[in-house]
C-alpha cells in the first residue's frame, strides 16, 4: 500500500472514505471496512484519511441515525469520530465542484478528494462516483483497496 519516497521514507496512501464504509466498519468486525478503520484509528502509516467539516458532519449524521440508541450511545459515536479526526488530515478550504456525483449528498466527498489530491475514494456506492476516475482518483470498494494497494 504505502510507497517509498526518494528519501526512503514510507509515504501513506491518501484517501477519502464514504460514510457507508464507516457504517459497515461499525456493524461488523469481520470485513475490510473494519480493518481500514482500525488501521486509521491506530495511526498505521499505510493510510492517511482526509477530512473536511462537511464530510465529518455527514459521518456524524449517518452514524447517529444508524446506530444510536440501538447499538452505541451518542458519546461513543463522538469518541469514535474524535479518534478519526485526530488521525486524519483536515482541510478547511475545499474546492467547489458541484455537481460532480450522481447523488448531491456525495459531492462533498468528491470535492474533498480533489482538494486533498488523494489517490483513492473508498465506497460501496461506486455507481454514484462514475466520473471520479477522470479526476485522477481511484474509486475502490473496501475489499478492493488491499488488492489494488497491497502493503
């Protein structure tokens, strides 16, 4: 997954995660989504997650709707998101590109991916992001990530 720079240092794979990857990772500890989230939260140098305020707010809304109160308390979701923020690169200024995806709610992910110049956007909704490869960004499902970028 990570590449080596000319100085020999490991360069992490820069990526953006769709909220559906968060939901999947919190629903089951068996899948690729869970492994990706664990690697990011633990500071594994293979991946570097990029966040914007709009994307973080989407994560919060989706996770609260899917898990509170049935599976997690609101403060547990908050703690999880705090861990992600601490382990991520945050972007305050985002390039406006709307509309760019099939689902207007996903435009903030594409805008972040372009602003951050990431290598990959990870999602289960690949049909929503059909045009993203034209922007030089790999569109992958969580299961495809380790296949495409083996570490």
